[in-house]
C-alpha cells in the first residue's frame, strides 16, 4: 500500500486532467453540433409542411416531371404508330398499283388476241 502512495506523480495527474477536459470539451462540441443540425432540420421540415399545406391541391415538381415524361413517351408512341400506318398505307398503295398494272397487262394481252 505504501508503494502505491509513493508512485503518485503530480505531473501525470495534471497531464491526465488536461486530456480529460479536452475530451469533455470535444464531446460537448459534438453534442452542440448535432443539436444545431436537428434544430435546423426541424425548421426546414416545418417550412416544408407549411408549404405543402398551403399548396395542397397543386401538383408537385416530381408530378409535373412525370406528366411531362409521360406525354413525351405518348408522343413518341404516336409518332411510331403514325409511321407504321404510313408504311402500311404505302404498302397497300404499292400492291394496288401492282394489281392494276397486272390487270392492265392482262387486258392488253386479251386485246391483242
């Protein structure tokens, strides 16, 4: 027991207390920063809630973008369908011309006989 008492060094205790207060100060600063972040986020969410409440019936930006993308997709599909219809109409017209041409050739051959 006497050995432990004689090993007490005042300089070591002072250095240890110095490290202790620095650690406690850093913990306090971190807690303060977290508290400020939480307060700021609460203020932002409160403003957001008030804005949403004030503009309850209006579509949001994301809703507007989704609608815009949907209309563009529908326009692309309409253009594709229009091109397919035009292609089919040209095919039918070509077949009709070929059919008329074949009939006129048959008529010419029948007249020649």
